[in-house]
C-alpha cells in the first residue's frame, strides 16, 4: 500500500513532491557561484595577510645590509652606522635590535682591512589573527633574525 505512493524505490524513498524539489535545479548555479566567490575572496585575504610577514622580513634584511655596508666603508661601528640604523628604523617602522658579532677590533673599536664582522638584527613581528571589538587583538609573535657578514674596506695605520 505504501509502495504505490512512494515510487519505485520502495518504502523508505521520499515522497514524489520532495523528489521533485531535489531534482529541480533552477538557480543552483547562483549558489555555486556565491560559494566559490567567498572561498576565493577568503583565500586572497589570507595570502595578503601573510605577505605583510614577508615584507617585514625584506625590510629587516634591507636595514641590516645598509648598516653592514656603512661599517664596511667606515672600518668601524661609528656614529654614522648608528645614524643610518636609526633613520632606517624610523622609515620602515620596525624596531629591531642590532648586535655586532664575530669581530676582532684593533685599537679604538676599529676593524682592520679584510677583517670580517657580522651584524645581526632580531625582531619579533606581531601577526594579528583577528581583532574582536570587546578585547585586545589575538596575535602571534613571529621571531625574525637576519645575520649578514661583512668585511672591512678601510686600512688603519696602527701606531707602533
């Protein structure tokens, strides 16, 4: 008795009116387009937010390279190197910490011709995941470290 009303699939098949609704595909391509657009937009926003991390790393690398070049030309870690460092910090908006390592100074903090040194800059980038309106933003700190080795290009005549 039920099989007459339920179609050819038997007792557990949905009623014919429900089957007709499922087989009616009018407007389904619009929903597919909306879902695909939302997925593409969310992927683009995610990629663009990660690009800021790479841009920050490139800026940190640029600051380090410029400071290394000044130290190479000056032959010492002078006020000019610190001036370049502070000016680039202000321009890029970064606040890295700078250390000069692996250096053998001759007299008065001077680096002799062809002696090597390493400038290391460290920075912790705050990557914001989301910002709720009722609380502080949820962030992940991404540590960044750039080390560049340079060689002094200045000859210091030492007093004997």
